[in-house]
C-alpha cells in the first residue's frame, strides 16, 4: 500500500511540473513515466480491492441471493414458530385439562373431608351441649343449695345482730346513766365550790369592813387635841379583829 501512495505522489509531481500547452489548460507529460507509475499503482493495489470490485460487479446478484435466503429464513422461522406455538398450545391445553381434573379430584376430596368434619363437629357439638346442660343443671342445684344455706345463715346472723342490738341499747342506757350521775356530781361540786368561795369572799369583805373602820378611827385619833385621853382598846385593830373573829367563831 505504501507504494501506491508513493506512485500517486510522483504522478502529482509530474503533473504539477509538466510544461503547459499555450492557450489551453492542458499540459505535456511524459507518457512512459506516467504509464510506468500507473502500472506500479495497479501492481501495488491489494487483491481485496479486486475482490471488492467483483462484489460490486455482482452486488445485484448477491443482494437478490441474500433476500431470497432471508425470505426462506423468515418463512422457516415463521413455520417453526407456528409449530412451536401449536405444540405449546397443545401442551398448555393438556396441562389445563390435567389441572382441571386434579382440581376436580381435590374438590371432591375436600367436600368429602368437609362432610366428615361437619359430621364429627355436629357429634362433638351435641356431646358438648349435653355435657354443658348437665353441668348447668348441677351448677343450678349447687346454687340453690348455696342460696338456701346463705338464707339460713343470714337469718341466724340477723337474730345475732338483733341480740347484739339489745346489748348495745342496754350499754347505751348504762352509759347515759353514768353520764347523768357524773353531771349531777359535777353540778353538786360546782355548787359546793361556789358556796365555799362565797363564804371566803364574805369573810374577806367583813375583814375589809373592819379594817376600814379601824383606819377611820385611827384618823379620828390623829385629829384629837393633844392632852385628850386616848382610847387604846378601841383603836387596837388586833383586839377588834380578835373580837370579830371570836364573834364569827361563835356564830
């Protein structure tokens, strides 16, 4: 391939350096050199170009052959697809039939099993109802017995509470009597205390009265002129108090 490009470059150089023909665009080139270079180019071209040219020369035939082969391939593919589809449909129909048959068998078995289960369930239900009824009757009887026992015990407890109530009433009465006696004793003690306090206040009042009289007499003696006789006994508070106390004691 390198020789091809080299020969082409030499041809370009010859054409560029060729002597021109006056009054025209042509030129004069050496024929022998040009032909030699063209032979070199022809010899240097690879065999594939010739093959490619052959292909180009026979392209219509090749294209027609390829189209015919493609049509045959498509027809074969369609026929194969139709055969495959038909086989798949047949197989699917067979599988569907087998599935339906198996479903019918399973449904029949399920119905039979359900009927057996329902029968067993009804029998067990009846047994349970019977046992529940018996248990309910027993519980009712036990409840009645417990009720009667509770009523009996309630009546006994009521009688006991009535008796306890009488005891409570008696205790309340006794408590009231004790409280009344305590109130009476308190009232009596209060009266005695008042009487004692009153008597002590009376004695104190009497003592104050005598003291006031004594003070008055002492003031009177102080106003007596000098040399006048002094009544000592009348003025002496102790004697007067003794007389008064003696008089109270005698009373």
